[in-house]
């Protein structure tokens, strides 16, 4: 299942062109002053404007300042399934993917049911937790999720893992059928316009790491008056019963400039977490050094994107590490976890 033989194929791949050749550790000569061979991480991400893309760009900027041999290049893959396929096809050597979509890839269900992938990278570290919730236009008569059936609703792009997760969650509870006929299918770049023009009356939004909206939702915040709506018992139970996502109840939703809390009712959210994954071909020292850069320079990253975690706490690297029974931990990450006393003995160390 895992591409442990890529290391043995390195000499063959050295002669190839494109990303695959650049991405392998040790393919290029030195000459950067560090004495280390250049390493390029080409990191698949969700589409531009998403929180995963924003986090990756913030990391990219600081890594370029802090390392003279390591490059962290953010690639807009358009969604998690696409990132997973690009890696399997040898087009990228790293990616961020939500645990829900990774489970589908491992179990060969959902978008991987008829077209599965067999090659997976190794786990690195967690960087993102998303809390999803419902909002409606301020002047709408939609008060709770019971009012959503038959209304025009925006449920994130059809290609996104978050959309697939939400469809399955509500489908399991028999709720998606009432929503699906009137879903407004546009990219996030058009979400604010859809709400501002009344083409959508309600939407699913998410807040990243509890305190930051993605850029597309920031546009909604600046252009459209919205308010949170209360999730009824059947919608809450759907989230609680769904094993593919987490559930959290918040007192208030963070990240908004406008007052959109909608009342003092509990804010019921369903959640998804995202780790980075790295090819076993990437040198262990490079991943160790990447984590050291994040650990020591997270505040500089937060200046570019406030969503970035407080990585001064080593345990904040580990919160999203799921599927560890199927996917080993990259040896560079394993070294870092061991040295910072957060290694879990139930994890498996990946082959170098």
C-alpha cells in the first residue's frame, strides 16, 4: 500500500523532468551553504482561499526565510481527493488532507470506490481543525435547521471533502434529501455573491482553529449580514452519530467581525482535522527541520495567517494524527516527537 520502494527507484527518477525529479531528497547537488542537498516539498492543498491553502502559504513564506536548503511549495490541487490522486500519480510529494477523505481513500469508498489509489505517503503533523456550522441571511425567515429543507443553501464546493463529509453525515440521518434539491453549487470564490444576491439563503461556513475565517468567508463577513441559526435535535444527533467527523458545542463562534451569533443558543458544530503527509523519499532531516521551523517561528507564520497553531506546544503537532494503524509516521516526524516527549508507542515509525 505504501510506496516504500520509491527510495530504491531514486536513481531512475533522477533523470526525469518536472516536479517528481525536483521533489526527491538528494536529487540535486549542494551549494546552498548548509551542506545539505536541496529538498523541495510540493504540498497539495485545497483550493486557493481555503484554510489549508492559507496555512500552507504561511508556512511556505517562513520556511523560505529560515532555511537555505528546504522549500515548501503550496500547490492548489482543488480538493483533498485530487491531492491524494496527484501523489499516487507521482505529481507531488506531500499534501494536506482531512481525516474523513483519507479514510475514504484507505477504505476505497466515496470518490475512491470505483477508482481507488494504492500509494500513500507517511504522516507528518497536524495543522488544522475546522468547525462547520450553519448561517442564514440576517433578513431571512430561516431560524433553525428545520427551516432549511426546500430552501436554496450553499454547502461548500461539490469537489471538496468537507462537502462529501457533510452529505454523508446528513444522508445517514435521512436529512440530505431535503437539502440536496436546492443546493447552490458554486466555488467558494462565488459564495459571497450568491448570498449577497439572494441566490442562496443559508450556507455552511467553517472557522479554522476556532479563531479565523477562510478568505472566502471573510468576504461574506464584509459584504453580507448573516447570523448563526440553531441546529435542531435531529441535526445535532446526525453530527453526534457520525463517526467520520467530530462534534463540538461552542458558546460562540469565533472569527467574525460582524455580530452573527444569532442568539445565546449553543453553537453546534461538526469538525474535521487535517495533518500533513510526506513521501518516504523525503529525507528525515528535512521533515525534522520543517517541524523545528514551525515550532520556533509559528508567531511569524501567524502574522501571515492567524489560523496557524501555537506550535510552541509540541502536543499541538499531534492532535490530527489519525489512521495510524494504516499509515506510519514519517521518520523525521518520529524523531521530532521522540525528542519532544510526545511520541505515542501505539504509532508505527515509517521506513526511511
